[in-house]
C-alpha cells in the first residue's frame, strides 16, 4: 500500500493532468451511454401522458396537460385484454421458471456428481440444445402440437419454454456444482442422510445463487417471448403480453400514446421484481460468474 502511494506521489503534473483528462472523458462517455438508455424510457413515460392529437403535433415535447386517460382505456377496454394477457404471461412465466430451475438443478447435479455410462454424451446433447436456433424449430413444433392437440391450451407455451430453457440451466448448474466441495455430501452420508435429503436440504441452499441467476435469465426470456406465442396460441384469452401489444396497431395508423401506456404497464411487473430482488440478483450474477 505504501509502495502504491509512493508511485502515485512520484507522478509529474503532466502525467496527473493526462490521467485526470482520461478519467473525465471515460466518465463522460459512460454518462452519455447511460442517458441514451434511460431517455427512451423517460420519453415513453411522458408521451403516454399525451393524447394522440398532442403527440402527433409534437412528438418530443413535454405534455402541457398530462392525462392518465390512456392507462384508463387500456385497463378498462375489453378489446385490449391487457389484464388477461398479463395474467397469462405471469402464469406461464412462473410455472416455466419453477420447472426449469427444478429439472435444471436435478439434472445438473447428476451430471456433475454421478459418473455413469453416457454421462458426457448426455451433457453434450444438452449443450447442443443451446446451439440450435430456436426459430428453426417453429414449424416442426407447430405441426406436432397441432397433431397431438397440445396447441392453443393454457399450458401450451410452458412446454417449449421449459425445453429450451433447460440446456442453459443444466450448463450453469453443472459448472456451479463442481465448485461445491464433495465433502459436504460425504459428511451427510456418514450422518445417514438419504440422497434426496442431501440434494434438497444441503446442496439446494448452497446452489441458491446460481438458481437465482437462472430464474433472472428465464423471467425476461419467457415474459418477452413472441414467436412461439404467435404460432401456437390462437385463442385471444390465452394470449401473452407480447401478443397483446399487436392489438394496438391499426391497418393505417397507430395510437402511439396508448402503445406506450401498454408497454409501460406490461413492463412494470418485471421492473418492480428487479428492484425488489436487486441484491439477490446481483449476488446471483456474481456467484454464477465466479463459480460457473
């Protein structure tokens, strides 16, 4: 520490000025990037407080007479199905995440700890699931779901969401479990703990950070998914949030203030979830990066 202070003290005024200028430039650059990300959200918010006529007259200007009529219309007008679509998205997302986290944890643990014939082959198959473009399977999945009667049901989207979310979950859990000392399980076995109890009472709490990481990734993935919802769901009552957004676009014109109101309304649950669990999210991301 003293050596570092000595090095800093030995800098010439020119070097200090150069370092200060570089630091100022980098901070300014990061500020510009941050504002470029924040401004669209701010613009969406105050634009949602305008009427369509005021918005078309001045797209970038602040509303002189803010109104919440757009929010009232999208929440009360049955033609938009916002509340119904949000419930469908919440139900599909929550159930999908529970299955992905549970199956990903069990399979990842088995592939990491239990050595059996075909272990690496099974692991490679899961990895290949991360490499296959999801949208290339839309047509085969559509045909299979129509032939088997699985399409256009409340649980329809859960199946592909879990199937395509599992490879990443298994990959992250398998790498994380390798960083957990095997002595924990050996000590539990000596104490007479069964495999199931060891798995869910000892390993599961230790692996909580990586499971939080998986849940974070899948929340955004499932909530924002559009392609499978568009192809597999036809019933308006089962439409998720991304599909509901298409109801606001007309053939010749679009009511952008209403669209922005709907977008902000549907974004609210995810944003609130992030702020409520921000500490756990950061902890899970860091732990997943270090262990994985």
